[in-house]
C-alpha cells in the first residue's frame, strides 16, 4: 500500500514550507517566526482550535473528526528548533542566519506535520480528535517537558502520543522502530578538583590537580567496564578538561572536568550517578585533594510502549509496506517527557544517504515527505477509524 495520494499533490507546497523554515532557523525557545508560521498555517487549514504559547513558544492545533463516538484523542508531535552550527550544504535555500542551521531536520518534521494537519483538516475521515503538537527547544532546552508542565496533555485530553525523527543512512521514506527503551537518558556532569597549586619545579610542595584529573578520567571508565552489567548500555565521556593555570611552569590549583553520561535504564542511570560521584571524591582524596561533583539530570530514557509501538509499526507498514527493527540510540530525545505522561511511540523515517544529523552538510531529504506525512495521518485514521 503506497503513501496517500493527496501528499503527492501537496508535495510542492510542503517542500516549499520546509525550505522556507530551513532558510530561517531559530534556536531553542526562540522559535518565534517558526511558531507564528505554524499557527498561521493551522488556522488557514481550518483547524478547530489553534493555541500558542504552550511551553513558551509551542503551538497546538486541534482537528475534530467527522464523528466523535469513541471520545478518543491522539497527539502527534514535531519539533521546530535548529542548532548553533554554521551551514555548509551550499543549497540555495541555506540558512540566512550566520551560525544557526537546521542540522537535525526539525524543519522537515514541522513541514511534514503541517502537511498531515492540512490533510486531516480537509478529510476528517476519523472518529475522534487529532491534536498536532509543535514543540520548541528539543535540542537540549526541554521544550517538550515545558509543554507537559503547562498541562498540555490534560488541557487537550490527549490519550496517546506519537513522534517521528528522520534517520540518515536509512532509505528515504522507510521506517524503523523498537519497543521499550529506545533513546538514552542524557545527563551532564561538572567535577571541580582542588589541590594546592605551586611551582612546576617543586611538585613535592604541591597537591597536583593535573595528575589527579588524569587518574580520574581513566578511573571513570571503570563505571562502564567494571560497575555496569555488560548487558546494559552506558556511556561515560569526559569532554572538557580545564586547568586554572595556562602557564608551562605552574601546577594549577584547580581543574574543572565536564562530560556526559548516557544510560538506557533508571537503575543504570542511578548507578552511574552514584559511582561517578564516589570515584571523583575518592580519587581526589587519594592524592590529597578534594572533588566537588555536580550531576545534572537531562532528558530521561525514552521508552516506547509495547502495544503502541505495534500500532505505529502497523501504520508504517500501511504506508511503506514494511517496518524494520531500529537500533538502540545513545542520543537523547525530549519526546521522552511526553511518553512519560502518555503511552505512545516514536518512529524513525529514513532520510537516505545524507550527512548525519548535527553535521554542517546535513540536509533534510524532501523525498521522505510523502511517507512521513502519510504515517502521521495513518496513525490518526488507524487508531480512530471512521465510525
Ligand atoms: Zn538533534
Ligand atoms: Zn532532532
């Protein structure tokens, strides 16, 4: 069964919206132009309700089906924000904002959900209510969390929720999904080491924080190799080492380490946090120094609900004829907060042979639009079949 014919007709329009959004990327919660564009389009399509300012710059549109006998409400979500990267795609509709680009394809997600909203508002061939959710600040700002904290699920009576991300390396318009833990919890840490600075030629008079830091960076890897069950997935990466002195002849008083921890279960996340703190404090103590650890919990593990994963895979099969099993992803996804509030699932749509997301040469593949739009629309029509 192919993609919905209507999306072949709408493809030039949806592609034009996508490229317009691409030319005007906006960061985090500053999606003012994009949010206004989305709200205007949803009103133009004849959505029954369009609400702005949820989760600061989030936008929600409500589309009622022809009937509402089963009183069901399904949420479909896209993200709108870009990344602080200098674009190197060379396309004629490239970013007009220096240092900001749509390097994760959220321009494509927004355009595809707009396309689905236009189709659903035209056809209304379902029994229930479709709620289209456009969130800001997926790239680290927690826009999805803020929309949930604003009571979005309750306000609109959303009962289940679905999201999608493009995936470079998969054939354009093909689908992949997995049940259970799918995207990792993404935490950050700061470790402040303090010793006693001094002259580099008199190390015996100092407590050397660079030696302390060097041991610590290696010791932290034992969380993965010695503390975690080998079956569990966990990543501990120290990504920044900064000393309080830049001179060649000074042993620095302080060293600041930064990094990230990625885990796929609540237990592993707690274990990693506990061990990171213990290893830091005790390694510092071995050398006579002290460590202060700040552990910042970011996005939680994104968990696809089993039954709803099957619903999403079935819709993908309707559209593309097949749905593959997706790999585990150690990246994070703000949609995790929505899946903590309501059951649902998150699916990957192939972006073809493009540069990877977050790369300056990445670009969303417009060939994926008909399949992506069709999947969003199919979720509504399959879960709320016309009475
Ligand atoms: Zn991204
Ligand atoms: Zn993304």
